[in-house]
């Protein structure tokens, strides 16, 4: 059964002393359908605007390498290191903006969905400044589309330069392409992107596809590339000509065209197996590691019936009684734990904006690593694990407790009274033991730390 506190804890960013929780599912969906105020209030640089800096950095790196051993090297080396430091500082500031969005939002479901889909379409920069661009990628390619059709979201993420470089798609060459025909070297077809699209992004690891489907989709994807100066590019000279058959349907022709790739992705987006895969992932992420089959079926049916209309898919998730079991079952990953703690503490923009990138990194990002989550660096393209056991480890729990005891004093000028903090932070989930701990702690800081370390706060 819906309760405002459960709505904020399970489907939002947690309770806040400053912001009233929603009173109904309809309120949650209405807010989600509205303006994305947090992206405007706490902006992250647009990915496309970063290309000139990438080009300049590449040019500087080449000049520096050529100048080694000459008088010009020291000056170029200083410029090179300065650009790297600034890029790392920007990445840390963008993390701070993500935390502030969680702290300030009245639309917690949007922030949670942005994290969910960013993880679903995991991509990482491999070298240089690209290693810092995870947040701009999500804000540009994913966040604006999370309430639209899944097919549009799929195309945006899969064909984005950040994804293409992560999975080496820009190096994939069709065996019979014009480039391959002119080359004496064996052509290189790369199946990474095709495999991840089928296995992770759409049909699922147990989906109805074969190795032949992977190969044919990989050939269809040849031509997807980018240039540092201009961004995405479809390179017809590296694209495999002729038709490709994926899941029994023919795509492409001669000449190869980008529209054929889009057509295949749109068909994969509305495949029944995709509906099942996405529905299960959503239920596991928001409700339980052991999802209720009826809830998964209900969400998947809405996905199929609406052709992947994500707003309707979320409505199906929120309207089902199984989504509102009162027991908090899922453990918060480190990012969600830290973000919801900052929200509970009512961390203001001024608190983080006047904190140096170095201190922000020390107080927020490095502790996440100790808890088991290196921000924007999951182990592979399947993103972060959902299982509670991934986060409930002795080192991870020790790091959470240590952070809860120390960080509030570093983030706040004045800590809230423990007696009121336990109510505004946990609401109806403040049980007897945690209330007693809030009263009996020797210091205010210890009381706050015990509340944030409690099992009730660690789960959602």
C-alpha cells in the first residue's frame, strides 16, 4: 500500500526535512512528466560541447610527445598537466551536482531513473579527457529521454560516441566494405557492441538470439563511428554492404545506410523479450532482488502494449500492490547511500559549492570506493550489480559506518538534533532500537552516525 515515506525511500532519493513527500502515485508521475528542474538548477556540461577540448587535448599531447628532449617540452608539459587537472576537477564538480540534485529535488523518481538508465547503458572513457566524461554522457544521451519511448533511448545511447569508443565500435570494419577491399591488411569486425545490445540493452542474456544474430548485427553496425572535431559520424566506406538478417528479419542493403541500423534497433526495442528483460530489471532495482513474478509480468505487459512507452511502464510499476510491500528489501548502493544521507542532512548547495574539488573527492568519492563502488568505473558493460551481497561485505559495511560517523561534521556547519533527525530521516521506519540509539549516544555526531548506519536507513 502506498505511503508517502515509502514512496520517497523506495522510489525516490530518501526523506528530507525540507521537502514534503508526494501524496500519491499520480503526484509522482505528474512530477516526472514535468520540467527537469534539477538539470537546470545544477547543470553538468553538455557532452557535445566538450569535443573542442578533446581535440585541443589530443593536439597538445602529440606536440608534447614530439617535443620531448627539447626546450619546448617543459611548457607543453605544464599545459598538458593543467588540462588534466582541470578535467579531473570538473568530473568531481559534476559529482557534486549529482549529489545536489538528489538533495534538492522534489522529483526523486527522475534522479533514480537517471542512475538506473545510466547504468543500463554503461559506457566509460578509456583514456585522456574521455575518462572524465561519464556524467556529460548520461546527461546528454540518456537523461532527456528517460520518460519517452525506449526505442529513442536505445538509439541515443547505442549510437553515442561515448558508447562507440567504449566498445571499440569505431574500429569495426565490414569484411566487404570499401576500406577492406582497398586494404592489404585483414579487416577487423568487432562484435562488442552487437553482443551488448542483444545481451544487456534489449533481449537479455537468455534472450532468443544466436551467435549468428550477433555476427549479422555486428556487420550491420559497421559504419557507426565518430570524429573528435564533429562527434557522431556514419562512415559508409567502412560499412558492410548488402543485407543482414537479425532474428529472422532482413536489414540493410547496398549502399549501407544509418536508417537500417535505426530500424533494427527499433525492432529490438519492442521485442517481447526486451519487455521481459527491462521489466525484470526495473522491479529488481526498485523493489527486490527476488522480484514478484506478477509484478514483472504486469510491467512487461504494459511495455509490450505501449510499444515501450517508458512513462506508462513506470506507471505500471507504481500502480501494482506488489511494489508497495512495506518491508525495505534492497540495500542502497554506496552512491545512493551517500546521496540519501546528504538529502537527510539537508546539505545545501553552498555547502558543496564552496568545498574544493580535492575535499569533495576526499569526503564523497573516495569513501564510495572503500564501500565498493568506484564512481563511473563498474567492472564491465553490465554495470553495477543489483544483488545485496555485492554491497553487504565486511569492508563495505565498515566504510559505511566510518563515513556516517565522520562525514556529517565535515559537510555541515551545524548538525540537526538527533531526536528530530531520526523522524525526518526514517519516518515510519524509525524503530525502537534506532530511536534509543539517537537518545543514548554520547555525542550529537555519534547519534547522527548511528541513525545513518542503521539497517533501516541502509535499505529502501
